[in-house]
């Protein structure tokens, strides 16, 4: 097994807004499926529920997307939505160490004039 670590944050405590709280957490991941103990695997009923929930979710999303398009809504993409482009650029800058505020300001300044 491999020990993994990540950072987390929350701005609510069981539904109540709070100042942002950050934390680190660790867990262990199996490297190969064969190493997972049978007791850790879902039973047949849980597997069936997962398959059915996945099918329901996919059907709902497909139908919702079709209904939105039929109603004249356009799905935002990097090509047709300036705010999506700004957020994408800012996310890359934040990943490179920029503050979110500076990254957003810089990304907005980079947009092509109309």
C-alpha cells in the first residue's frame, strides 16, 4: 500500500458558515486490485445500486442537456465564454504560485478586446 496525503479546507461546520479551516489528511491506497481484501469490496447489492445509480445519473444529465439546448441555452466553453476563459487562465496561474486575486486580475487583462 502507498501512503497518500492531501490538503483540505472547509468554510462550513455541519452546515453552519465559518471562517475557512484548512487541514491535512492521510490515507493508504492499494497498488493492485488483487491486494484489496474481499471484505473491503462492495457486496452484490451495493454493486447493483452503483450500476443503476450511474445509469440514472447519465440519463438525467443527457436529458437535462438536451432540454437546455432545446430551450435555447448555450453550454459555456472556452471558445464562447469569457468568464470560463478567465477562470481557466487564473487556475493555471494559481497552480504556478500566484495569489487568486492577482491571477484573476491578470487573466482578465489578457482577454482580447471586443
